[in-house]
C-alpha cells in the first residue's frame, strides 16, 4: 500500500475550535403586518379545525348506551 512519508498536519483541526469570525450576520428582517396576520389566521384555522373535529367526534366516542335501546337485526330474531 501507498504510505505517506511526511506526517499529516492535524494542527489546523485543533485550531479551528478557537477560530472566531469578526463578521456579524445581517440582522433579521422583521415580519410585516400582513405576514403576522397570515400566521395568526393559519393558527386559528388549525385550532378551530381541531376543536371542531373534537366536538363532532365526541358523540361517537361516548359510551352511553342504554340497555333497552339495543338494536337487533331481523335475521337474528328469526333464530
């Protein structure tokens, strides 16, 4: 196999942790009023959808079944 004769300088990796850039990132752009309103509307739509599905789904999840109102099919009554 090919073998290097000179040692590989790994000092630059150790020095990379100490490197700090003096260039600051640009300031964040503030959201406009229409963007804020859009975010609020999307959030309200999601919350309203979850609340509506919960309200619609609650009757299906209720276990209040009175024993006198059980339904039987006509096929099972003839046996």
